[in-house]
C-alpha cells in the first residue's frame, strides 16, 4: 500500500512537468518522420520556347594593342629670375605680367643703370691711365738699354733694375687689372637689363616699377613654351603590351595622342614618346616615360601651322600609346562579354552555352580574346537578361557577310583612330 501510494504521489507531482516535454518530443519525431517519408518533388518541365537573340560569328584576326596612361603637362624648363645687381626698377616690359608671352632675348625689365655706367666710365679712365703708364715704362726701358749699351758691356750682364724690366712688368699687370675692371663694369651694366633666356611665358611676377631690388632678389618665374613634357607611368602589364623603349631613346620617337578637357570641351593633341627615365619608381613600382608636345600654346608656329587648341601647363591628360600587334585574336564586342569573363555561345542545336574566355586587352568597342574561342564560334551579342545554360535560342545574325568583313578590317587596326587623330591634330 505504501509503495502504490508513493508512485501515485510521484506521478501526480511530476506529471505537469513531463507532459510538455513529451508533447515536444512527439512533435519532433512526427516532423522527422514526415520529412523522411515525403515523396520527391516533381520537376516541372522548363518551357522550350526559343528566345530571339542576335549573334556574330567569331573569326581570328589581327589586333594592335594600345596602352593608356595619365599625367600632368609640365614645362620642360622653368626658371626663377633673380637679380644679379642692385638698383631701382625703371621699366617693365608689357609682356612681364602673369600669362605674358615673350621671345628669346626680349627685355623683361630694366634696373637703374646710372651707378654701373659711372663705374664703367671710371674703369675705362683707369684703363687709359694704365696704358699711358705702360707706354711710359716701355719708353724708359728703351732708353735704359741705350744707356747700358754706352758702357760697352754686353746686355746679358745688365742688372734688371738698370733695364727697368720690373717696372715694365708692373705696368703691364696694371693694364690687365684695368681691363678686368672694365669687363666687370660692362657685365654689371648689362645685368641691369633683365632679358628672357628663351621663348616662354611669365608664371609669377614679384616686382614692379619704382621698387628697389638687391642682389639675389627674386623678380619672377618663367617657363619655356617651345615644348612641354608629360611623365607617364607604365605598369608591368602595360610594358608587356608594348615594344621596347630602346627606339625612343635613339631618336626614333613613337607617336601618341593626348586627350584632355579645355573649357569643358574634349581636345586631342599630337605628341611623341621621346625617352624613358630608366628606373622603377619605389612609390608605385612603375616605369615613367616622357612624352613631348611641340609648341603647346601654338605661339611659335612650329611646323608651319598652329595646333587647334592650346595645351595649358598643368592640364591633366590621358595618353594613348600604340603597342604590339597580335595575329590570332578574337574581337568580342564589349556588350557581349558577361559577368565572370564569360560569353554566350550558340551550338548546332541552337542551345545556349556559357564559356569562360580570357580577354587580354579592351578598347572602346571590343575585348580582344586569345583563348576560350575557336574559329566559327557563334556568340550572342544582344542583351537577354539572365542567360541559362542549355536554353533554346533563335539566333539572328547581327551583321551580314559584308558588314562582318568591314568590322574585321576595322579590328585589324584598332588604333587607326589614333593615327587619324594624330593627323587631324597636326
């Protein structure tokens, strides 16, 4: 009786705790059983409706690679004008203003030359006096030789003082010193007139009329405009797409074009790749090459004509440089290359297949592929949303045979626009 009473009491006491656990366990068991015993889902047959697409037949052709780089236009020579003499500024050239253009040897400013004219006059007077003393000593020397000859003794035994040779040498030295002082006075007088060392433009102006300047005073800054330069960084990949730069270092310059924006208008300028700097930059691990632009402001009339628009110093430009030629490349339209470097092909059953390709170069119209495609492959060139492997398509040739040949001929020289732009800019 005690045992039965104990069990009943225990069950009554713990039944409320065990019941929820039992319910949860039963639910889990039933769920697992239903999951294991459920029938496999029926696969709905995909509609076999053909999607209309435009295609293009791929053929191997020749492509010329090009490399793009960017840089800032800088003057080939920039000069800080400093005064070599002191004086008050008397005159300024009308071209000695910021942005003013001048020719080589033009007078930019004139310092007061009065002190230096007086100094030159004194130096000339001293030179005349020293020449007179030299003449006087030469006459005395001749007279001394005659007097020594009257003694009957040979001239070799004559003392130097007796023939007045030391006095004659001193007179000659005085003449040389006077000539040097005249030369120095002339130089200082010339330096009172500041002349342009080359054809250029004024970048900054630091003095004005009436201002007194001292030796070493900065007068302004100028830069040459006969030609400008652009430093262009090239990476290892860029260099692998180009020919050697040894030709550029041997006066066999490479043509290229520069593109930039002037007054919110895109402009093109011809340039030449004249040299490489020959070292790899530690900052960006790039090789810098230098492009030269003749007569960037169009003020010198180089080549008998001026360029259509001035190329201002400090302009940020993009350079397009011709590279190597590839004989077995496929020109894939840019819009035909899908995400993940894939193209959509059409097989003989008019089914879509995705294939990974490796583009080595791209321009505004095409990606150039050397692996992943074969001659005669038909790729889809039209937009089609999400391409699905094996889907049915209805291809329509994007171009007829004549148009295809025209495109191929254009691809054979993708830098033909480069040559045309160079000729137009010239």
